[in-house]
């Protein structure tokens, strides 16, 4: 059975994307990084997000790559430990050159989060989920 899952994303410039994600707090497994790809680690369980140069990514999917300025391909959600962490990450995203498409705000009475686009237009959201409020 499946032991692991990872996400593959096309990027225009691996080094610039890697620098962006390092600046907002992510780490990389350098053993699997080169000029055409980078292995980003997310969360306590080190979920793998592979950043691939667009031309290399195209050989994997054998399909047109979506224009992220016109279309959403997916929304990648990551959790935060607090409202403050959401706000800090939002600030880091802007300082690193990303775009906030949804500023930090309360959502549905039990979540606090924001949404951002990375350098290649992939959409991410950061959520602090207060489960005590969900139960009430």
C-alpha cells in the first residue's frame, strides 16, 4: 500500500522559489535539490513538496501547465499554531515577494487564516483552527 504522498509543482526558477520558501520559514532536503528541482519539507511529518523547473514538470504531466494568473489549479492548505503565527507568516510572504490574496481574518467563527500566492502563482492558505470554538 501507499507509504508516502508528495506534491509536485512547476516553477519558473527553482533557486528563486527555493529562496522565497526559505524566507517564509520552510526547509529543504538538500540531498534532493539541484538546478532543476528542489525538495521542500512541510510540517512535523516532513510532507514533501517538489519544486520542478517547468520544462521538467511538463515531461511528467504530458499536458498543458495551467496559467496560475488566470486559473486556480488547487489550494494548498497548511496549519498554524496560533492567530499570531498566521499574521507573522503573512508578513513574511509579502516581504519575500509573495502576494496576499486574502489578508488574515476570521473565517466561519472558528478559523483564522489568510491566503497567498507564491512567486509562480500557486495558491496557499494558512489556517489556525480553534477547535474549541467549532464545538460551541
